[in-house]
């Protein structure tokens, strides 16, 4: 008579443990991806606010330098609106303009307030040697 090979038995409580582990890893990866996406929307809004502020300040500077007719702050507001932002502040002084814009953050982080961007155009500041 042949003897059967001895096969060690697994404890009965380990059945399905691999499935639970894989599900936990997948859930953690999904949560991480969601967090990155949510933070990404805020970063995109901040970068858009900075870019729109630059363009709005340049438009206001064009008016101050006489390249375009009109009011510098109206030109800045028009460019800001075209870029999806709202003009928060416009301060022309001589050949210098300081512009601040706001861009609404969408999604979960909307409650934290808008992203802000500011820019200055004008001659370079004079520094003492």
C-alpha cells in the first residue's frame, strides 16, 4: 500500500486574507489619488490666478504708456474676466500698476476661499549701489 504524502494543513482562519489585503491596498491607492486630484485643483487655480494677474497688469500698463486708450483698471478687469478671474485690486501710480485677481477654487476646497494672484508692472525699482 502506498503512503500518501503529508501535506501541512493551513489554519482555517487564513482563508481570504489575501483578498482583504489587496482590497485595503487598492482603497489606499484610491484615497491617495483622490487627495492628489483635490490638491491639484487648488494648485491649478493658483497658477491660473498668477498668470491672469500678469496679463491684467500688462494690459493696464499698455493703457498707462499710451499704447491703448482707456482706463488702466478697466483694461485689467477686462483681461481678468477673459481669463476667468475677478479683479480684486488695481492701483495705478505713475508708470506703475499693481493688480490683484481672484480665481474661484472648485470642488472640496472651495470653502477655503479663492486663489489669489498679484502682479506689478512698471520700471525696475532703483536700488542703491
